[in-house]
């Protein structure tokens, strides 16, 4: 009897392998549906709701005035920190991969820094380069007051420095595998043909690493574009960012308008989707070179 049941079970799973696949994927499908798909649907539907009923009024409001300026400012800061972190992270990855250094301690520190954000990071930046931060006070002792010369950690420049703090190590972690898979034979072949170091990087090194760099920068852009906690903890409403505008619209600190908040969120989702798509395409092209 037991052997017959065992045979039935084995034959069932062999005849219907999709059942086991469906059971294995069911928890993830339920989680994605409830935590990603359904909220996006509710957000899109809510973005068309206005005081006068169903309309495009919320989207029209996003392309003028303070919300347009906030969107452009968020785009510029995200792009600048992504490029800055991308360049610094790539150079650091090349230095660690090809230099005579023990990279383990720095990689551990980079892993912590890349995941350190929100209120702790904002507090650390204020304590370091704030109005009474230890670096600010140290500079005052040597005769230079950064805040009297126009710098403030509570503005766009301070936010760029704060974002770069975690963008740089994140790019390092993203680029290091690509740099480590870089074949030494390519360098040796270029040198044997008489190529200088600058020619090697111009015609061989950068073109090979470029897809990985583009993918990394796209991911950094998405990381900065969707950030809210760090900026809000750093300066509150003093920063003109779209995520902070959405926070105020939802909490009603200036005006309660969930429809407009949904419209801004939909536009942010589109931008983030484009950035992630660029990352996926660039990452796929990078894998072809590194196989």
C-alpha cells in the first residue's frame, strides 16, 4: 500500500512539474501582488482623482510651479551624485583590483557605508560638517569659516556630499566584480602591440567597462532619486525635492492633496522604471564581455 502511494506521488510530480513550480513561486507572487502591483494600481487610479472628479488636473499641476522646480532639482541632484559616485567608485574599484592592497577591510567599510542612510547618516553629516560640526570647527581654528563663505550642509551642496557618501562605496561594490573579471591578457596584448597606458584605457579598458559603468550609474541615479529619509532628516522642508513635496502632500503639513501626491509618485515611478531598465540592459551587455 505504501509503495503504491509513493509511486503515485512520484508519478504525479513527474507528470505535472508545473505544480511544484507554482507552489514554490506562490509566496513570492502573493507578496509582489500585495506589496508592489496593487499599490501601483491604487496609486495610478488615485492620481486621476481631483476635487472636480476624474481629470488630468493633478498631472497638469506637476508640470508647473514649485512641483516642476522640485522635480528638476531632484533630477539634477540625482544625476550629479550618480555620475560623481560612479567615477569615484570605478576608480577605487580599479585601484583595489589591480593594486597591491589588502582590499578586505575597505570592502567591509564600503559595505557598511553603502547601506548607511536615513536619520543616522543625516546626523553624522550634521555632526561632521554642520554649523557646529567638528570639521567646521577645525576649519574655523585655522581661519576659514565655511558657513560665512556660503556653504551649508542643509542645502543642495550638503545633500550632494551626503548622497555621494553612500553612492561612492555602492558603485565600488557594483564595479569590483567587473574589474576583477577584466582579463589581464587584454592589457598584455595591448602592451605588446605598443599601446601606451592612455591608449589602452581609451580603446580597450573604458569600452569594455563602459556597460558596467552605465548600469552602475543608472542604479545610483535610481537610488538617489527615490531617497527621502536622509534628505528629510538633514534639512526637512528646506530642500526642494520631489520626495519631500510628496511627504508634505500626504501628511497635510502644507496642504493635504493625495491625488497630487499620487500623480507625482506615478511620474517618479516612470523615471525609476527607466533607470532600472537602463541598468538591466547595460548589465546584460556587460555580461557578454565578461563571460
